[in-house]
């Protein structure tokens, strides 16, 4: 994934991604998600509440100018709801 740094800054200001921390770990995660999407593989992101999963996906979708569907799964979700 090759994103122009100026474009990333522009998007961050435009969409106010103040909650997203641009760490090496986040860039690696974005690259892995990007390559899975390019190879048409499903992507499942799991983690504790408040670690930035949604912010990361929102940012990546905006950078890629892509549409996506969020599905919040938890122990109470039944198969028919999915």
C-alpha cells in the first residue's frame, strides 16, 4: 500500500481522525487489511473495547475511498441476525 504522506495528512484533517494513533503497529495492520482485501479475502478485526479498531478501519476506508460494512458481533448475536 503506497499512500502519499500529504494525502494521509489531508484525510486526517478532513475527517478529524484525532483518536487514531499513527503507530508502526497501525500501519502494519492497515497493510495487512489492504492486502487481504486486494486478494478478496474476508477481514475480521477483533480486540478489546477502545483499542481503535473502528478508527483504523474508518481511516483505511477513507484513504482507499472504499465502502465497507461493519458488523458488531458479541455473544448475544444469533446466526440468523448475521
